[in-house]
DNA sequence: CTGAAAGCGCTTACAG
DNA sequence: CTGAAAGCGCTTACAG
């Protein structure tokens, strides 16, 4: 228990009266080792407070373990990604794995640099929410034998494991909810059009219109970036529309928050003057006033499934890639009113 | 630019017509190398797309570099810590450093395990927001020569660099604001009393009362944990008080959000029926309704300063420890009304 | 079932 | 200014 002065394999071996090879075998749980030997080694390990040097392990071992996992995250300020990270992290920590976090803040160059870093660190695998612009770097990672699981979207030229929400269905449900409440002019403040999920959500929005025989007014679909500032800017744009929409469907968390700032700032009553549904839920949705109706993505679950798939791939690199499409759930609260 | 099949020092050396020692020197920016040699090596590096193996570097080098930084964070779901992580991460990424994240979710055992992991990974240094219960493990880290910077609070038995907010002054300002608005019964929903910052904030709350000759009613200071659920639970408790307070001062982010859920749920008008100030600000404070008045901690700045101090300590391990006390700022918005 | 030895990809005295 | 060689702390065939 007491922290000890640097003790390595050598010290443990000496203390247990075996060779370092045997100690190594015990550490790696090889079953060949005789029970009595194993016990002796383990007690020496405990006695000396020995901790393997992971850099040395990583350098020497021939096959990947599950010790170091790299994360490539577009925006750590987005609560959705925090949920994902939480899901990954709790599973990782329960399995003794460590996480390297690469938050590239939607910056392609930083993303590239992080991919290089993950290589340099010899991570055992990565979980990435990549953007189309850096796709080929992620593909390179896979070609070079790194286990990779994609979040939010797959790759273009390569099959890979992917875990994502059913964006179209989620957006459909949100839009349908508004339509059933009688709304006919529903603005959609979409996320960055460079991001594929934005298009899937737009598709859901349109599909709902078609289903209910409502014409889609393309002028009602506006977008810029996927951040808070764009939410503010685009909400202002909605308010200036000649024929003001009676409802807004926002494409993500940050946009929702930005829109709320504008609506509250203009003292616009929600839902009486404008109803709202947002994509992405937050644990404090009830702290908003009114509590906002939202399409919940199960970020924690997505993260959890992603790392589970990653571990499986590390064990079995040739396993055929799978796609997990996680359902969303419409959380009906107060921002749309309570009935048609 | 194209990703290449594993190229190591050896390949670069061969391509540049020098020894691997020279290549290593170029990589490490040693100034002894002749200009012409350096150029040749660098072009070989670029040509082969060489990336140093960090595990090998870490294993071999005698002094700490700034490549791998460990983070010990109590709760990644708390926006304050996200800000801190952002500040650390952006600085790290700009300096080619990688970050290992250890989110222990307020769990002492997980914190201890993470500390061990950071040792195992041979991190170059750590930034830790530790709890009193695991203090001795962090102290062990320092004794064993790991550069450590503390956030939020220092250590008991050991001097170390520390970066933290001026909690007492911040809490004083929040309370004073309410008092000046005429409030005499101000409840304080404090964070977990095991956490020292909670006490500092309580002290500020009390100091403001004394300054303005108001008796402190200890029954008005309630606490449990520092999370959302406690915010909910304690707000309910406030509502049940025989003589209901006219204002609430919450001890952190999560508590604020929990309290808001309750107040909105009970349709209690803020600030007319109950005024509110929270410790900790969020970038979406204006998305709340009413926009909440809050004591802003400069989390991003704190993170930034912490990693800067850490890098300095790595360079100069014997430098005497310093404390950076970062000012807070009262962000006056709408949750207290607009004047006495 | 266990040990001696080679070697992972680097860095660093030590010579020259 | 540069190279040959030792070695960081491990893992892994290869013998036995």
C-alpha cells in the first residue's frame, strides 16, 4: 500500500525468487503459470507496490491490449459529447483502460494533428466522431491496423463499426409532434451542412411534412454552423421573416440554447407565440422555462456501445464491421403547449 | 503526407545518411546539430512521414518532457470542469501535448485508481482537483517527483502550485447583491461539506451578513451533495421552511440547475417570489428564463494558468510553489430583479 | 511450467 | 558536430 521507490519487474522477480519472465506472465494472466508461483509473485507485487510501466508494455507487446483508448471529439462544450465521453469513460475506467482525449473544436487541422498524436502514442484503439474533411486520415488509421469505432457517422470508402442515433426518425418525430399540434409553418434551424447528421435531420423534417401533406418551404430551413452563436443569429433571422413561423425545430443542443436566448430576450412567449422542439436533450431540460421538448439522443449509451465494440474489435480484428443505430426518444415537455 | 508503413528512426537515418543518434538530436531540437544535417534529416522525416513513437521516448528519456499530461477531475458533467478542461486542452494541443483524462465522479476509490494509472503511464505531470480523502495519494505523487498542479484547493501537508477562484469574495459579492436588494432571509444551498470550497463560499455568505449587520441564521444554510439531485432536494426543503426565504444563493452550477427545476415546477416567480444567485456561470445563462445572476468562475483561465504552471514546473522542478487566486465576477442578470 | 536472451524504438553519455 | 553502444522496462519466442 505504501508508495515505494521505483520497483520494476526485476525487484519483484528477486523478491519472489523467480525470473522476470515469470513475473511478466503472471501480470499478463497467462494460465501456464503454476498456482503456487502465481501466488508468490502476486504477494511480491503487492508487497513492493509494483505497477507495470505502461510505456514499456506498449513498446514491447506485439498485439494490442485495451489499456489506452483515443477519443476524437468535435466539441467538448457540447453536452451531447459530454454524455458520450461519460459513457466511454465509465466503461473504460471499470476495465482499467485509460483515455486520451482529443477535442478538435470543429477544426480540421487540429483533428489531423490529434490523429497523428494517437498514432504516436500507440493507442490500442480509437473512438472518433469525424468530419468528412478528415475522413481519409481516419481511413489511414484503419488501414494501418488501428481498431476504430465511428460515432455519429461511418466512413465513405471503408467499412467500420459505427454507433449513431437514428437521426431521421428522431427529427421526424419532433416535426410530426409540431404538425399534430397544428403548426404549419415550422422553421428548421439546422446544424452545419458539412456535417452529415444535419442532412439526416433535415430529411426527417421533410419526411414528416410529406407524410402530413404539408408543402416543404425551403426558405424555412436555415443553417450556418452548429454552435450557440449560430443559434442566436438564425433565431434573429426567423424573427425577421415576413410571415413568422409558429414553431422552431432546432438541429442540436447548442442551437436550441442560442434560440432560447433570443426568444427570452425578446420576451416571446413559448409556446404561445412560438413553439419549440430541439434535437438533443440535456439533464437540466427541466431547469429551462418552459421545460423544453426535445429529441433525446442516448449519448451515454452510444459511448458505452462504442467502447464495447472497440474492445471486441481489439480482440478480434477481422470481425466484420457492424452498425448500431440507437433509437431516439421524444421527450415531451412544455415548450410546445399541451395539445392541439 | 501519405501515411507510410511503419518508419522508425532507422529508416529516417538511412534515408538521410546519418546515424539514428543524429536523427534523435534533430527531433529533440538539440542545437549542436549542423544546419545542413538538420535540413537533410528534416526532409527525410517529412518524406517518410515519420512520427516518433512516444512510448519509446517516454521509456528512454531521463527528464520529463511535456508530452503527456494527466487530469484528475471530480465530475465531467459539471460545466465548470468542462471549462477548465477546455482551457487546459487548448493550451496543451497548441503545444503538442496530449491529455489523459481521469474523471472520478466524486468517487475516492476511482480517484485512487486513476492516480495509479497516471503513474503507470509515466505522465509528465498532472493537474488535479483532488478531494481531502485522497490527498495523501496526490502527495505521494509529488514526493515521487511528479510535477503536480492543484486546482480549487491546495494540499495539507505539502506545498504545491495551486490555481483557484477567490471563493469567499465571490460568495460575499453574491450575498451582498441580495442584501442590497433588500433581502433579509437568504437561504444558502451549499455544496458537499467535505469539499473545502463549500466552506469558503459559506464563509463569504456569512461575511456579507456580518458586514451588513444581519444575523446569520444557521438554519438557512443547508447542504447535502454537490449535484443536481441535491439541488432539487434542498430546494424542496427551502420551500417547506416555516418562514420562507425570499432569496436563494446556491453553491454551484448543478445545485442552481436543480433549484431552478423545482422553482419552475412549482410555478414560483423568479425574482418576484424568490430571488436567485448561483455560484458558477454557464455560457447559456441567458437561455434560462429569467437569465440567472451568477458568480462567474473563470474556468477556462484557471485551466490555462494551471497547465502553464505545470509546464514551468516540469522545466524547473525546484521552483518554489505559487498560488494563483483568480478573481470571480458577479454577472448581474434578471433573477434578482433590477434594483432595490 | 520456467528461465535466458533478444529486442521493441528510442535517448544519452562517451568517444572522437 | 556525429556515431557506436548501452539500456529504459518490459514481452516473447525458444529451450529445457
